[in-house]
C-alpha cells in the first residue's frame, strides 16, 4: 500500500481554523467571566441590602413588641389623646369633652398581631 502525500496547505488551513476557534472560545470565556463577575457583585450588594432590611424589620418588630403599638398606631393614639377622631368615619373631627369612640379605639388597639 502506498501512502498518499500529506497536503501541507490542508494541514495549515486546519491549524489556522483551530487557532481561530480557540481565540473565539477565549473571547467568549472572557465575556462570560465579566458578566459573571458583575452578577456576583450585584448578588453581594443585594445580599447586604437584604440583611440590612431584615435587621430593620427585626428592630421594628422588637420595638412593636416592647410597647405593643407600631409607630403608625402610636401616632393615631397621640391624635386621639389630643381630642381628634382617628376612625374611618369621623377622622380628624373633634371629640366632644369626655367622649370616647369605640371605632377609634379599635383603630388604635384592635387587630394587633
């Protein structure tokens, strides 16, 4: 059996194609690496922000549990103590002297969790 001569141009062309494919692959890996770095940085930022928000929420719940009222209900309580209705029907109207309103009291103290 006679061996056919090697086509040097074909080998060179094949090597050139392989070299270009390798360069393209390296470029793609670099782009992907940059994108992944950005995603990981965003993930770290969001993780820190999430932890901060959870801390704020936990502090809010602790403060609410200490005195039993949220900040918004404390504001309603103060308005009520100053003589104003805080219920839906009469909000902002003056209470009569020594008047109490069950609806206002329910708005301030009712349905607490």
